[in-house]
């Protein structure tokens, strides 16, 4: 069975394959006990190996000596692990998500799958300078309950029980943005049709969707 770190590398590479990051952009990490293992700075996902992952103690931020430096967004990951019970964090720059939010088009559910995988609400927060403690604090304070958060003019973060789930949420998020873009492109005159609050509650109450959500938690 593949280790969690091997899973992290495998699913991280999909971010590049699906064009959700460009070049060395984006970063991912996994929690194992008191430590997190994070992508190093400056390396792109296609060239990433398990040995490149940098070990950082979650409580203190102490970096275990390594031949590579941790991602410049190390604080972003650290601050989320310090306050949330999640095992994996994916940060990417999906172009449709960025395009939609750069135009201030409301980023809301438009089809049932996004409700199931991303939960009731997807917060969108204002732009903040990347790689800063200010951004890490801003994200931590606005990302207490949701499974995905959008950083305006920058990208998105998803969390999960494992790399597969965090990746899947990023894929669904970009799929939602793509759908909104299509709807907006076909007809820019009439209002966009989003799911209502009641529609969202009805989907979340479906037994079949609870089954799918539980299945995700159990898988690697
Ligand atoms: Zn970024």
C-alpha cells in the first residue's frame, strides 16, 4: 500500500496535469502525527518526489534540516493544521476560479456535485500579498469550517482527510468555475441560475450523497 506521502506526490502531480498550476506555482502538504510534509520551494509538481518533501513540526514551525527549503507558503499550511482537524492541504492557481473571481462574478453552487464535495458555502476572500504571515492569518481566520476557500486574484485552497479528497475538491472547484464561465459566456444578459439554499440542503440530506461522502473519507 502506498504511503500518505506517496499519495501526496501522486495527486499533487495531477494539479499540473489538469492545468491547475503553472510552473513551480502551488503547494501541497500532508499531516503525519506532529509533523507536516510539504512541497519544497521552487520545484514544480512534475519533478516532485517523496524525498523532496520537507518535514516541519506543526506546533512550532521548526523545519527539519533538508537539502531543500519548504514552500514559501509554509505558514499558510502550518496555520491551518494548527487550528483544523484536516490531514491534507492543496493550494493551486486554477485559471477558471481566478477568472471568475477576478470579474467579481458570485462564486456559488450551480450543480449538486459541488454541494456534495465542497459543502454549503465556499468563502471568497480579498486579495492579500502571497507568502506572507498576513495571508496565512487571513486564510486561517476565514477558513474554519468550509472545505474550500477562494483567494481572489490568486487561487484556491482545499482540505481533505487524504490527498485524493483534497485533490478531488480542487478539481470540483475548478469544474464549478468552468460551469459558471460557460453559463456567463452563452448569455451575459439574463441572471445566472444558481442552486438555492433549499436546493443545497436537499442535496446534503440525500442518503446516496452521504454514502459518497463517507466513501471518500475511507479511501486513501
Ligand atoms: Zn499561490
